[in-house]
């Protein structure tokens, strides 16, 4: 299932029935919920960093929201605080909002109104995270551009010296072997600079309405060298599904190439990779194409499932660990989603959701 990481919500209310009702509503939507019945219980907590939202009853047996709210803003600055009350008092609502509350909700709580408020909070959080990520990537890109330029010049000089040295020791196989190892290490450094620069560079998509099948087939064809001497089969399912989306063919081929390359590296012969297509839907209800790429390898362990899209995370002896991080950037730039799936049997599965049109 493709889904964004859910919010962890703290519900603070002295009424047990209200706490239970709110927990039921939120857990039905897969939110993670913790509860407290008083200010004293709240003050005993120390895990403030984990909360993204706090539902705070305005009247508590040992105080009120106005007293607790400034402390919560200090302890959990990233959490959105929603004041819950049974009294429709405009002045109190304005005061709470001025103190930093994100919303003011009346009892009895309307489940749809609560969902709408939390969805708005989640969207704002997502936009903030993307803005921070863009800033970080821009900084990395600037740094890597300068580093790659200066290092490229140094590596070029080093390469020239190694070639001259190889001529001097042409009759010494052991020395030539060491020179070859140094040259290979330099090539790895150049690849690393290139991949980090590509990861940090802004993505500008050139979209066309294309059959996605032609793109994954091209990616498979471009892996001919990696498949040479191996028994590897690419199967396709979902022939009756419309496979046309507005995508950047070059960028999306990078995504499929990384996924297929990882599958080839993980699987023993005979390799069988299956691409399964079906109709899907994005979180905002937009129609999408769902693509699952499934292999017959050993599958992913818990750490790999959690960290596969992190930059520089890899279990390979060679590689930068940027392939799937780049794939995630490309898919999200298209307005889509990418996640680890759960195949019915043995193996690993990567799922993509691509919007049919422009996001």
C-alpha cells in the first residue's frame, strides 16, 4: 500500500468516553494515538518530538488549555495543537489561535471536520518538509558543483601521472596491477561526484503522454550488459490496463533502471521479474496508474524496507546508495508516490503510483 507516514496524535481530555471515541476515529484512519486525562499526565511525558498533532480539551480538572498551551508550544514546537471545547466562545477561540493553536473544534466532535483539520495539518507539514529538503538539496548541489570541479581537475592530473607511471613500469606486472586498482578507485570517486550532483540538482521534467511499458522495456534493454551470461526474464501483467501517463521518459527510465538493476543484483539465476499494472488513485483522489515491480529474490529485511529510499543507504559492496533516493525524487516530482510493497510470496516488490495527467 502506498501511503505517507501517518501522524502521531496526543489526545488530552478528562472524559474517558471522549478519549476513546477520538482514538477510534483516528485509528480507523491509521493515525497513531496516545491519550492523557489531565495536565498532570501531560507533564509526565517526555516524548514530545514524536507528536505531529495534539487534541487538547479546553477545560481539564487541574487547569485549562490557555495555561498549558504555551508550554506545549515550547515542548513540541513542530506539533499542531487543536483546542477541543463544548463551548462556542469566539473570544476564547481567538485567544487560543493567538497563542499558537492550529484550530478550534467544538464538541460533539464531527468526525469529518476532524479529518479535514488533520489533513490540512498533514499537507502543511508535507509542504514544509519539501521546502526544507529543497533547501538542503540546493546547498548540497552548490557544494558538490564546486567540489566536483576542483576534484575533477585533481583527478585528471592524477590520471595523467598514473598513465606515465604505467609506461615506466611496463615490465613489472605487480606495479601495473596496483596502478589499475588506483585508477579504478578514481573512477569510483568520479561516479560518486556525478551521482551526488545529479541527486541534488533541480528536476525539470519534460512531460509527454507515453505508454509507460515502452519506458520500462527500454530500461530493461539498457541492462543487456548486466544480464549477459545470466538467465533473466521480464514478465508483464495487466494487458487490459491503459498504460499512458504524462511523464518525462528519460527521468522515468532512470527509475525503472534502478529498480530492475537492484532486482538483478539481489536475485540468483534464474531471475524472474514481473511488472504488474492496475488502476490506482493518489491520496487526493486523482486517478493514477499503479505499477508493481516484483522479483523472485530473497526479499527485503526490516531495515532495508525502512531505509531503502534514504540517500547513501546501500547493502551492496559497490555503489553510492543514491539510486532509490533519486528514483523517489523523480516519482514525487511527477506528483506520484513510490513505496515498498508486500508481495504474496518470496521476493521484493517496489510499487509506483503515477498520475495520469499533470499533478
